[in-house]
C-alpha cells in the first residue's frame, strides 16, 4: 500500500508535513554521483513529482559511485533509469524526464513550469553557471552541490551560501563568475573544506558519456577526470536531500 511506504516518516514529521512533501515538485539537474543520491533520498521521503534533467548515459566507470549505475543499466539514459527507479520506490509518483544538455538555449525547458525547488548537481562549470544565474533571476529556491571528488573526510562537509563557502576550488570559480553576472548570493550549497591536491588527478579527452572517443565537438573537451569515493559523494547527495526535506516540509526553522 502507498500509505504504508512512508509510515515511518509520517510518525516522525506528522501527516500534515508528509502531505506537504507529497504536494511538492522538485527538479533534479544532474543524475550522477551526487544527484542520484539526492534523488534517492527525496523519492523515499514521499516527494510526488519530479522533473529529471540529464543527457548522459550510464557507463562502466560510474559504477563505483553512482546509485543508478548497475550492470543492468549500462548504456541506458540516466533519466530513464532514474524514472524507473523512482517508480519502483513509489508507483504513484509523477516523473518528467528531460534528456538534454543544459545551456542558454535549453535552460528555459528546465525551469518551466517553475518547481518548488531545484537541486543543482551539475559538474560542468558553464552549464552550472547558466543554470544558477537563471534560477536567481527567477527567484526559484535551489540547493547546489560543489565539488565532491578527491575528498575523503565526510566530517568536513559544510552547508553555506555559496558566497560564504571557503576552501572549495569549484565554489571559488563559481563565485567569481556569478558575481560577473550580477549574482551576489542566495544560493545555498553543499561543499567540503578538505584540502585537496588536484595535481594528482589525470587529464584526458572525454565527452559527456565518459568515453574516450572524439565525437561531439561542442561537448567533447579536455577535462580533469577526478577520483571519487562512493561514500563522500553519496553523503553530499543525501545532505542535499536532507536539506530539501526540511525546507519543503517546513521543518527547517530558518525557512
């Protein structure tokens, strides 16, 4: 029975707040290591309407850290895998899928109609900036993930406005570019203050599928391939989900 699926949550937060969660719409942009676990937590918390955005397919190198990556899902679009997983958790859930690359031309599809909350789990800088700028222009609530790769200490994961974050190289670059676009704050983010050594990471030509062929000129590029622990990336995602649950259910006293 659908009602019994969330009975433990109902005991904790009460029926009114559970109904509130079930009335919300959440858009998750990026269904990789962080976004997949954020989605998992929200689906198991009774969120009843998702819009899922990702143009990637599951590949073999995803298996060490992505909840959607299994032998049975290799080669499948992540949005389809995620939709099927949510339906297995909660058959009543409404799930929209957008198999697209986020940029200036497609961002309107992501943001319309406006959801109650957006989870930004994009790991590419240009799409992330475009999304966050438009989110702030439209004043849509958001929780954004910064860099989770190369980290090993989950006790150093923090939550702050992106303008108050520190010791995260990704957040530093994003802050600078957001300021150039007129954004001065209002973006809560999950990040780590752990010291990292990017010099130890490898660099290779990859496309967005994580495959080393040279197809897709606009999306294939030189990018750093960074090592990741499954535990830390999952904790990033579940921290985002926890923040979202508190915010959407009005359990967060600061919201």
